[in-house]
C-alpha cells in the first residue's frame, strides 16, 4: 500500500487536473442521468424492500410504546443528523470544482460540528427524559449520540462521490448497509423484544455506511486552508442547514406535541402511520434528487434543458408514487390490518389524512432541487421559516382532537397555505416558473381524481377486501392513472423520451 503522503499527492494532482480542465460533467447526457437514476434506484429499491420488511417484522414483534420511545429520541437525533455537517455536503455537490484545500477545510469544519452536536445531544438526554416523562429515553439518547460521532466524518467523501457521479459505488454501499440493518434488526427483535432492537439496527446501518463510504472514496483529509470561495461555500451550506433545521423542527413538532400531551401509545400509532407513508416517498425522491441536483447545477444556464430535465424527473416520481399512495389511503384500514395486525387499526384514519397530504408532497418536495441547483440557499431558508410557522400552528390547532386531529389539521393547512407558498417561492426566480409547476401538475391531479373515483366505486361494491383483491386494486389504480396521463400530449412525449433513454443502444 502506498504511504500516506503519496496517496494525498495523487489526490491533489487529480483535483488540480479537474480545475485545469473545468471539471466537465456530462451535462448533455440525459441518458447517463437516467442510467444513474436507475442504478441509484435499484439500491434504494433494495433499501425500501428491506426497510419495509423490517418495519413489518418489528411492528409485529414489538409494542406501540417501543416505537413511541424511539420516536421521542428520533425527533432530536434525526434533526442533528440533518444539520451536523452544516450543509457542507450540498455546498460541495452544488460546485462544479473544488480544490483539495477547500475540501480539507470543509472536512475539518464538519468534524468539529459533528463532535459538538454529539456532545450537545448527549447532554440533552436528561432534559428529553424529563420533558417526555419517560426515564428510558435518557440512555437511548446517549447511545444515539455515539452514532452522530461515527457518521460525521463521512459527509465530505459522500459529497465527493455524489458530485463526481460515482453512483455505482454509492449503490453498493447502500445495498450492503441496508442488508446489514435488516439482518441485525430482525435478529435482535426476535431475541430481544424491546426498543433496543430498533437501536441495534440503526447502529449497524450507520457503521456499515460509514465504512463503505471511506473505502469507496479516494479522498484523504489534509491540512485546512480557508479562502473566500471556501467561506462562500460555508455560507451556502449554512443557509441549507438552516432550512433543514426549521423544516425538520416543523415536521417533527407533531411528534413532540403528541408525545408530550397524548403519550407514547398515541405517538407510536402516529409514528407508524407517518413512516409507512413517507418512507416510499423518500426512497423515490432521494435517489433521483441525488443524481439530478449535480446535473441541474451544471445546466442551469440552459433554461430549456433545465425545465425539461426537472419536468421529466418529477413526472416519473408522480407516476410511480401517486397511484400507490392513493390506493393505500382509500384501503387504509384493510392495508394496516393486513401488514401490522389488528392492534394497529386505530392508525388508519391518521394514515389516511397524512396520505392526502402526501399526494402533493410527492411533487412539492422536489422544489428543493430548484433552490439547491440554482444556489438559492437564502431563499430556501426563508421559505423553510415561513412554512415552519404555518405547519407548527396547524399541529397546535389539531392537538385537542388527538393524533387524528393533528394529521387532519396539517393536511388542510397544506392545501390552503403551504402548496401556494412553496410553488410561488420556487417559481419566483430561475428557469422553472410557478406557471410551469402548475402546468406540470394539472395532468397528474386529474389522473389522481380519476383513479380515486374508480377505486371508491370498487370499494363500495366489495364487502370485504382480501389480500389478492388488495393487490388487484393497486394494479387498477396504476392502470387508470396511466390511462388519464396518456391523454395529455406533453406527458406522452415525456414518457416516450424516458423509454428511449433507458433503451439499450445497439452495439
């Protein structure tokens, strides 16, 4: 093995060569982006399957209160996971080139930030246990603080792999870590039927992911050197991190309020419904955004290509996710009983309300790609602040009616206030306008309404839905949705172009 200095010198030469050549990314190849999405999507599909199976197995083996305890801790730990690198990952991905000294500076800043957040999380453990009036929360919080230290150093190498389109390597890391997470989680849930089984699976996945990223990346940290470009990247990262902070606080205030005022049982029901709904949305938006944000950052000066790239990706996401979410919402009582058992039936109305909000979030959540790829960190932070105020207010309004009331109030606020706010803010600047977003969404709105009408008609004519009929209903939802979408020429063209890009070229 080469000694450390030579390894670093080779890395430096590689980045110097990138600087001199402009570090050109294959910006004129949508087919390459499509293939990267497929590779990343395969890994995320495996993560979805293993995560979904882990959810089903652990939900059947553990009690709602076990999930409630983890949800109390996760509200804080997941927040820290979002902001612990101060947005440095997105700052690196958004830049076409970075020097070794800039990367080193950002790496050490991320290390110090992660260490500080880990200490803060550990110190907050007694306060969290006191706030939720649940002594078991204290030790679990300290345990998660250790995971913050382990995951912190991987921010910069992961960002480099993303920016340089090493999605094959990242896919392998995702598949391996997801498999280990599933294996450890199931094993410990069978042997140790407590909330510690959930922590064990999270710890195994974190360690496996960190090890995989460092083995895959060629980056080796050196001495930091701060310049004006580094400070600009840090400012952009701070704005992104600020958005993540306020966005996460608003999205998790519901769990904090329910846990504090309604107890761990109600929180467990709410958390399972919330995760069952949002997990597949994240698995779709994650891999596509991971590929598209670097690409869109390079082509933002070409308005036509930028718009078409975004429109194709969002149309694909909505076509993939919305029919499934719609069917799950309409058949929620039967679906939850089938997956989790009769004890989870009270979560059905919560799931239905959140699912109605999820239908628009499939698209609205992608507007973050516009802000990030255009370098609009400050705009993103302002939008996050306004959205957070509205979201938390909706939770407080719905709290007197229990967990179902929180979900209902949140969904109503989404359609009345949040959707217009997000779309107007995203379309104020840049190649994609608010009108473009509306035109993009209208065919999918009509397709959703058409599929909903057919599914409701079938549901009222069937006395009881069997598992086989449930599968058939999902198929009907996708079929009707697709038939309506194909009535629009722009959507037919998008789908045809997507199929042509994925079709292998003759040798």
